[in-house]
C-alpha cells in the first residue's frame, strides 16, 4: 500500500512585497508568467511518475496574484496528477488578490482548501507589515468563499509585533466571529534582508511574546480548536493533511522555483535563480539521506506535533528504539519530554521552548 504523497507547487510572484517576508518571491511581471508555467509543466512531466497524490498545496509568493487566465493555466497543469478521491487541494492567497471570478475558478478545478495571509485585522499593524488589505476586505472575501462552498479556510496570524494585548484580543475576536476552521499563528521573526531588518525594527520582549502565545492558545482551546502543532489550531477534521505529512517526514514532490522534494530518501532542492529555472535547469542539489539523518528529521519534525512521535511506528520504520538512538533520559527526568499513550512528545508546558529542547534532544548516544 502506497504511503501518503504530497505535491507542493511554488508560484513566486507577488504584486506586493511584505516588510517581513524572506520567502523566494518576485514582483509580478507578466512577461515571465507564461514562460514560468511552461517550465513548471515541463518539470512536473519530467519528474512525476504517476503515483496517487493525496494532497496538493500551491504556495508562494502569492499564487492568486496570477490573473484569471494564468491561474486557469496553472490549474490545468495540475490535471497531470493522479489524484486520490479524497485529495486535499490547498491554495495560498492574499485578500487583495482574490475576487469572485477567481473564487469560482477555484471551485471549478476542485480546490477545496484556501489559506489566506491575513496576518492581522488591525490597520496600523497591516501598514507596518506593508499589507494592502483591511478588515472589511478580509471579511468580504471570507464571506464570498463560504457562499461559493469553500468553507475549509485557514488564516495566518502574526503576533508579537507590538506589545499591545488589546490588538491581539481584537484580532482573535474577529477571527472567532468569522467561524473559520483553521488558524496558523506565528510570532514575528525579523529575517535578514527584509525591510523590517534593514530599518532596524526590533522584536518585542520575549516574556510579552510568550504571554501572547499563551493567550492565543488559551482563547482557541476555550473555543473548541484543537492545538495539533506548535503554530497550528483547527476544528476537528480540519487539520492540514499536507502539512502533517511534512511533520511525519513523509514523501512529497516540490515543483517550481526554490521548491524542495523528499522522495525515496532523497532531498531534492530546486534552484532559487529564476533565470536558471526558465532555462530548464530546475534542480540545484540532490542529497541522499542516510538512516541517521532520517531518524533525526523524523524527531525534529514529529516533535512539532502536539501528539509527538509514535514510538512503535518509529521502531517499525527504522528497526531502532528511540531511547537507544537519542539521549532522552535527562529530558524525560526534567519533564521537558514525556511519554503518553505510546507517543514521545514535548511537555505542553514547554512547547514554546521547543527549539531549545530539540537542540538538547539531538545529542546522539554513542
């Protein structure tokens, strides 16, 4: 039986560059689009082997920055894939790049999950982040999606931008009023080469940011959201199966500029250079991951999940016991890690410190 297989497609174009974004992106320029889509189709046909696909995730950039005809061309390319009957088909979007015609196009091509980069409903925060939408436009787009049968919606929310709990409270109030089944919450990270970094913008105090994290978690748990990954919450049944496959260190193809694949123990990284990609030089590097690397990745990724890593599944896959491979005794003794119902997981009290825990965790036994 084939295991879960995901497809990621990267569309690097944006009509607006956000002040915090360090993803692989390019200003929308119509002269590149058709050439890019031509090469995307060629790359897929040259690498995809016809396997059954369980999820498709189109990210970016801003995929919905493409105009209606370009977007339809992209969706026609996805017909190459042998899709499972219950496939999860996600597209990322921004509020200002969606309209009723594009929403109807999503429905026509069986997109069934939409992830919207909202980040905040507060006008001052949006201005700071250089976002070109407002609360009213966001609410209108979400209503249009629901009216057209696209109810599996995620919004991204950024917190820790300013030390003002009232703004975060209002953002969550609006989110809860909209009755959206999934939210991804990320603290603001000032990445090198971004506008915020260049202009010497600083993160808020760590303690305030941690209090924001706890506030978000408590509000969402009180409103029947399942905290299933460090940064992700959903109503029951609305977890992102595509992202869960990443955290399970499962197989997936990545197509397009800067995309990464993990297939048959090979980590394949595509070029980030648009000129190279448009000349058909898609792949930058291929690394065969040995068992040690795969075991480490399984733990690093799996411990992001609230449930953690299934101890028996790890044994079945690698023929190794977790506690014999990794030095976890002290972490268990200090209650940073815990074992519950056959899973090794980070103690929920210390999830916010997951990076520090994982650094200690990855010390291998000799």
